[in-house]
C-alpha cells in the first residue's frame, strides 16, 4: 500500500502552522484559513476511502496545534473524516466541482450540528466564508499540478 497521502497531510499541517506563524495579530480573524477540509477532499479523491478517512482524522486532530477552541474538536474530526470518505466516491468528477460539493456538505453538517448542540454565532459565518475561499484556492492550485 502506498503512503504518499501522508505527504499531503504533512503539507496540510505545515500550511496550517505557517498561517498561524505569519498571522499572529489576526487573532480569531484567521479562523477558517487552514487546510481543513482541503486535505481530506484531495486525499480521498486521489488515494481512496481508507486514506481519505485517515487524513480526515489526522488533519482534524491537527486542530490541537493551532486552536484554543477544542470544544469543536469532535465535530471537526468527524466532519473531516466524512468528507475524506465521501470524496473517494466521486473520482469520476473533476476535483474543483467535487471540492465545491464537499465544502457545501462539510459546512452544512457543521451548521446542523452546531445549531443542535449550542448557539449559532455570527463568527460561524465568517469561518464558513474564509474556509470556503481558502479551500477553493488550495484545491485550485492542487488541480493545476494534477
């Protein structure tokens, strides 16, 4: 079994750390500027269900390295694993349209869960906007090299 997908995860974690290092004054405004769910989407698409699942778990847990809001950790891990698995079923699609669908599902899942378990705050929508933009930019660059 090939483990090239681990390099994609490492690149995603490195991206997250780099963003944290170069934006110290941004505080909560940088939330959403990360490689989640880009990594599970790309890994699931390129390397299959198992790799997509594990990349979602690993990249989800990497949130510990960059966030103080660990109450969302279970949601983040489950959502990323789910996106990694789902992406593996759409390999006949082009990567960019798949990313649009997956980011929609990812944030819809988050919206429903957060709305059920706690109060939805305006910061959630800022996060969704920044995360969607970041994911689509990263997927665009990945699709250029594929």
